[in-house]
């Protein structure tokens, strides 16, 4: 055998993720707010990117052609989603959709978007939902400045506000707070007891029972019967009224009167205040109805623009730099032009994906959640000729404003529920909405069991088992039929 060295040439093809391609992919995943932060950072590093004081009011892309196509294609409301015998679970988003959760958004949309002729930005619409309230911290600090005369205790009291739960309860241990503030436990305990006397009544309570107790005392209701009741609240939720009435040494009728008083109290005293650092989730995409069909726009109130300082670029090109300076200028100018192009391409891709979603989910946009169709990423990617990963990046982080509220774009992708008849399949989200609708319209005192719900759904063409109904009911945070029956009974006693 002969051993030796040889040189061979081999040609092959491979995909390489260039920095520009990586940047384009990253931009596609960003929301409008995140894109704004990204561009601001780029402006600090690139002298050829022009800083904009506010978001531009002109469109970055021309959507007229795309919107016209959408309007034309939506004239036929009988368009069906492509049937898939096998669902790719990796490309399915089985996410709960609730019309109740978006009811206020729908009312807001009706008043501000439809009646204004789309001349108002989504940001302005959302801002109108906030009330100008004093924050809880500001409200408590004002009281602390009056009630606490010792400056050291005053600082400790103000610092302890940051340990409050959003409900208004003080859920941290005394040891933890004393360790964080580097003070003695007794000082924290003494300060906490004084903080419990502040308004709103029940603030800084360490438990639900204590929160209710403080409010009962404030209203001159508290006695030994209430003391026992507060220690056994957990038995009320499971309907053990007779046992609790015996423990409290009152009749069952008296117990319900006590419960009725407790229901007038506020278990979460901090909820009436506007929480600080509230992040308003502004939509990235707005879909509105027009005479011709559906209009799709990017949210211009949050969409940043990429502007190049062409005057500065021309001025730099007239200078004679050395090789290092010339290379630096060319590199930064190229980066700036590429960023502008990448942002425009991102916006076009988002519009294109959204347009196809609107076409396939026209039933939802016309009639609401019960008309959501089963759909996977492949349905969209096949229709527009893009890779599924691209569609995934677009839909996984964007919010869309519709007539039915603001929701994640990925919520339009839902698993398919088989039909018990020879008709089209149903989306899991639509089945959940049907379950919710059936339960909300059930006769008081005669709740529908999971078995009964499954029978009704099967009669309506939705092939679901009892355990599936129970699973979806849990996802909707709806209690069982027996629990709903107990709650109705309790409500009847309290109202009686």
C-alpha cells in the first residue's frame, strides 16, 4: 500500500447565515415597540441614520395593492380552509380565545375605529381606556408623611410599600423584609402594624381573613361569629354551609346574612388604584372593515421609521479620507441603507401574512370567536409561498386589533376538532367559545354537566368527548356543574 499526500478540489453548496440575513430575521420577530428600541440603538452607533423625534405619520410601505387584493378575495365568504388529514403539532397553536376578555376592546373599537373613519391611531384608542388616577404608592406616601413623625420609620414605611402584592396584601415574611432593609425584626413588625391602619381599609393585611377582619371591624360588624367564619372560609367554597353554621353557632339563615355582608367587602383593596409601570400592549396590526372589504394597516402610532441623512452622506463623500476612514464610512452607509431596506421588507411580510390570515379567517372577522376555523402555519405558508418558520416568526410576537378586541396573531392558529357530520371541521377555540356560551345561558340552579355539554356539542356537529369538555371548561376557568349549583344556591340565599 502506498501512502502519500494528495490535493483534491471539491465543490459543494451550503447555506450561510450572513450578518445581514441574521439581522433581517431578527427584525421580523420584533414587535413595533421592540423595533423602535432597536432602531434607536442603531442610531447611536451609526452617524448616517437620522434621528426622528416622533414616529412618522406617513406609511412606510404601499399597502393599497395588497389591501385591494384582500378586499377582492373576501367577497366569497364560502372559502374553506384547506383540509389536512394530519396536524403538525409543532405548527399548531391551541390557544384559548375568550370573547368576554375582549368585550371592552370591542366596544372601544366600535366607538373609536369604526365611527372615526380610521382617522384615529390605535395608541390614542388604548390611551382613552385609562383613567387618570393617583397611584397606590403616591396615595400611601401622602398618608405616611402625615402618620409617621420619625424620619427613620417614615423611610422604612415607604420602603415597605414596594413589598405589597398587587392585591394590597403584605405577603413577604418579616424576616425577609428585615434582612433586605438591614433592620431589626421588631422594627418591621411595629411599622407593619401601623401601616395596617392606613387607607384603603385592609391594606397591608397578611392574609384574606385578616383583610376581611379589618374591614368588618371598621364597619362595626366584627364579633366572635365572624371570627369563626373567617377561620373556616375554605369550607364555603365547597358548599358545607350546615357544618360552618354549626361551628359559628348560628342558624343557616344567619350564616347567609353574614356571607352577604362579607361579599360587600373588598378582598383586594389595592385594585382600585392604577398600578405603576403599567405596560399597555399596543397592537402592531390594525384590521378594520370598509365598504370594499377589510383594510389592513400597521399601527403607525408605534411604527418607527428609518431615515438616512442624505445630506451628511453627500458631504462625507466629498471628503478625501485615508483608506481606514473611507472603509468605515462605506461600511456605515451600507449598514444604514440595508437597515432601511430590511425594515421595509419586514413591514411588507407582516402585511402579507396578515392578509392571508384575514382571508382564511373571514368568518371570525365577520361574526366573532365562534366562527374561528382550524388553521396551522402550513396553511398560510403554502398560500403565500413562504417558509413556515417565516410565518412563525411573524405571528409569534405580534398583536392585532380587530373588531373583537386586541389579541396575539398566533391565536388564529388552532387545532382541528373532528366533525360528527359530513361537514367542515371546527377549531378548538370555537368549540371552547361554544361551551362558554352554553354554560352562560344555562338555567340557574340546573347547570349543564360535562356529559350533557358533550351531547349538545355532538348534536351541533362537534365531535368531542366528555373529558375534552372538562378539559376545555378548566381552560376557561369555569367550575364544575356541582360547584356552579352550590354557587347559585349561595347567591339565592344572599339575594333573598
